[in-house]
């Protein structure tokens, strides 16, 4: 079995979805692995990794609006060392994911037609997020 690993640093722009599908696709091609598994791991506790709709941006807006209602900012959270969005960011990450596994077939990610890979930034300010891409096959 062959393993290939790469660290990506992704700049986020406050609360937003960063589509990283093309970056991951390029790494899969670079790995040379034809059949296997791509494991993604986001090394943070206030941002998420999600596979979601990549055609209609309204889906992402609706997800953000839903999450804002589900986990509002400004409550009396005990943990608020970095501001009003600090603890809500952690809660949102617990409700979503920091890792994803995607099969590789014939050298390509086996994503659905309308699926894209996103880093979902839960904090108000810009951050640089680290993503480990591990490919085995």
C-alpha cells in the first residue's frame, strides 16, 4: 500500500465556506494513486470540513443561517476568551466534522455530481487553517 500526505494552509475570510475541491483534486492527481482513499483532517476546533452542494450558493447561505439560529452568538457562554464568536465556533464544529473520507477510483475523487469539499469557517475574523490530506491506496 502506498501513502501520500500533504499539509495545506487555507486562508478563510471570516464566516464563510471555502471551496477546496480543486485543491484536493490536484493533490490526488499529484499522488499518483489510482484506487484508494483520501482522508482529510482539519486541525482546528472552530472550523469544519463539509461535503456539500457546489452548484447553488443559496444552499450554503441557508446552512449558515440555520447554524446561526441553532448556535447563536452573544449568549452567556463561560468560554469567551477570544470574543462572542469563540464558543459558538466550537459548538458548530462539534455538530459538524473535522474530517472526511472520500474514495478514489481511476485517479479521481468519487464525489457526486453536485458535491464540493468546503472548509466552513465559524469565526468572524480571517484565519489560516491547516488541512492534512492523506491518500492511501
